[in-house]
C-alpha cells in the first residue's frame, strides 16, 4: 500500500517566507526526490499561516527510511531550522486503492 504523509507546522516567528521557500525547494529537489519510493511532494500555505507538506510514498517502509535520513541530512538542516518544532504535527495514512 502507498502512504500519504502529512506535515503541518508554523515557521519560527520572524522567518522570511522567501528564505523558507528557498530551503523547501532545496529539500524537494536535492533530498526528497532522491529518496527511493517518493511519488510526489508538494508544499502549501493556509490563510492562518500554517504550512503543509504532503508526500506520497510507494510504501510505509519508504517513508520510514526517508524519515530516518531527514533529521541528519545537511540539505534539510536549513529547512528544519525555520520550522517551529512545537507546532509540528505529522500523520501517515495508508491508501485504500
């Protein structure tokens, strides 16, 4: 089964949105799309300032393996530094089709 992974978060107060979008683009192209099993990744912003990163993985094990690498990767460091960790919510869903 494929897995949909959802991250909802706020940026660190005072973060420049352009700097975040640049860091997000680097994560998308230089990290995420290099991970085995990644099908699609997209980023969105809500009117209230919350952010969403939605990722579709080929399997739960693909998602787990990428998550294990994400926290220690130098490419993701700038992205992680701009996110308020107290606001981070993560959910995974198995697809039914």
